[in-house]
């Protein structure tokens, strides 16, 4: 039987096992709070500053926790995850002073220690309480305006949905509950449809419609995203094959790949095998990759992108401008087209949005100088379209031209298709 240490070697705090062992068999207690702490981007921090400095931050946090939550149960569960069981009355004040201490001694680096708080009911299983505090902590990962957050029941529902997604992915693929719809992309000059984007849709018999916003995040978080992506492009290939067999015309389609696909499987061979099986020429398939690329997978991703391009696929950068690293990503990778994130056009008013206009037009110019085409996402009004036309955008996509729909519907749209030879 494996014996887990009860004390953490690095920080001297309790380990997860040490923490739990202190609580088993103890009588129910009232008025306590469980706090889960996590440091943002700790992996990146280690990469940037080295493991020694990473270790010293962990020790510093352990020291601060011990000082501020004196006499309470404090543990380092794993990596950069710390848990405290404390009095509920002073919990928020203590978290704040901990964060203040930490930030004031590291003013020159962007450190963020998130905290999730949960107030357990009497006699509740402590492991469940910790999970809930963690859930609260995870919920503000992307919300930089909050550094701490209390658990609420909605988070349990989110967790249940996540679990449902993970448990049912394989069967949803096999039973065709996950389908692909296509959204038109329009050449601004001619006003005609020149390409389409394939977007996954999950119609679940139990939960109803699950939006990509929900399942993509979960599948990425749990490293299952490649299964969905392979399924989606196989479906695209089958849809295209059916039209080829009937002698019907086709236009290029873009498929969304996650940057994680490049780590999780041989995504290049998967796609090429699917294309060969259905006799689809690679020139018909564009690859969209989101900009949220971090340094870690750079080599793998760059090799992947170049391989796809050498094979005849265009590679597009999706959601440009939505993350932190857009400009660096443009510098380090070769893309044929930049898709400007729809946030650029959000609330756009031709007479008022001066700043938005500067940002859009200067980024467009940059794309031009780098020899890339520019596509604007999220076009919803004629006014937006006219502005994009006036500054020289190549293509546009958005509800103004059509929502995602079945492949055959695209070809019956009044707007018409512009075929490239
Ligand atoms: P995306 O690739 O940037 O796709 C555009 C999203 O914007 C789609 O949402 C589309 O329905 C929506 N959209 C298009 N025009 C408009 C508009 O005018 N206004 C507004 N408000 N929204 C518009 P959807 O289908 O919900 O997909 C969300 C994201 O999920 C996609 O963003 C993409 O990143 C991801 N996704 C979808 N399908 C797949 C897939 O098969 N694989 C992977 N890896 N990701 C996928
Ligand atoms: Mg996309
Ligand atoms: Mg996009």
C-alpha cells in the first residue's frame, strides 16, 4: 500500500492527506470556511523565471498563510493549490491582506492569487467542501476584476454539465448528437459567399442544446477536444463527399482546430486520412486556429501549421484581438488570413466609435503589410459592413449574412456563391 506523506517537503505545510487525516473522525463544526487558493499562470511563471524562483514564491505564500491564518489548518494540496480551513467571520479580510502582502512585495511582476470560498454545512464531507471551494476559485480564472469568489449553487450545475459533457462525449459522437452547421463568409467586393465555416452543434437528448461555449472549454480543459475536432471534420468530409457524388458544386470550408489537438494526437494525419477517404482536395479545407497560443506548444504548432500549408491548406488565425498575445502570435506563425474577433465590432457606431475605427484600420494595415487577408467576424448590420468595405476589408462573416445552417441551405441563399477556379 502506498503511504502518502502528511507534510509537504517544500513548504512544511500539511499535504492533502495530512489535511484530511486531521479532520476524519472529528465532530461536526460550525462557523467554518474552506478557502481554496490558486496562483494564476504558475506554469508560465516557472518557465519564465525558473523553478527556483517558482519554489520561493510557493514558500512565500506558505509563510504568509501561516502568519495570517495563524493556528488554522493550512495545506498545500498540489502544485500551486493551497487550502485553508478557517473561521468564517474573518475570512474575507484575511484573504485581502494576504493578497495585499503578496502583491506589494512583487510589484514588478503580474502575480494573482485567486481564492474560492465555501461555507460548509454541519457535518458535510470535507472533500466535497474542498471541491466546492475549488470550483469557486476556478470560476474567476478568466474574470480579472475579481480575486476571490464565494461558491454558489449555480456552480454545482456547471460542474454537473461539465461531467455530463465528459461522460457523454463518445456516445454523442457515435449517436450523431454532435452535428456540424455552416456559416457563410462573404467576399465584400462582390457581396457573394466565397467560403463557409464549419461549427459544431451538440443537441443532447437530456440537456437540450449545449452551446460550443460550454463544451469546447470543458473538452479543452480535460484534454478531450481532439475527439470533437476529428469528429467535426470527418462530418465535413462526409457532407462534401455526398455533394461530390451528386455532382453538386462546392466552396472552401474552414474547420476549427484547437491548439491542443497538436499535442493530443497526430491531427495532421487524422485530417489527411479523412480527406483521402472521402476524396476531398486539401485546397478546399482551411484551418482556423485561435490566437490563444502560449509559448509551450510553439514548435509543435509551428511544424503543424507549416505542414498543413505545404499540403495546400490555408491556415487562418481565429479570434485575432481577443487574447493577450495577438501580436506575438502574428510575428511567430505564418497565417494566410486573420479573422478579426467580433469584439472589435461590438457596439460599433460609425459616427462615434473613433477609437474602434483607429484600432480596426491600423490592424488591417498591419495585416496588409504582412501579406495576409483580413476577415471581420460578427458583422450584424449594414452600417458595419459599409465601414469594413470603406477601409478595404476582404471578407466578412456574421448574422447579417446568415447564421450557421445546413450545407445545402448555403447553396440556396439568394446572395449567391462566388466560386474560385
Ligand atoms: P469562432 O470560430 O470564432 O466562431 C464564430 C462564433 O460566432 C460562432 O459561435 C458563430 O455562431 C458566432 N457568430 C457568428 N456570427 C455572429 C454574429 O454576427 N454575432 C454574434 N453574436 N455571434 C456570431 P459558436 O458556433 O457558438 O462557436 C463558438 C466558438 O466555439 C467558435 O468561435 C469556435 O472557437 C468554437 N468551435 C465551434 N465549433 C468548433 C469545433 O468543431 N472545434 C473547435 N475546436 N472549436 C469549435
Ligand atoms: Mg472559427
Ligand atoms: Mg472566431
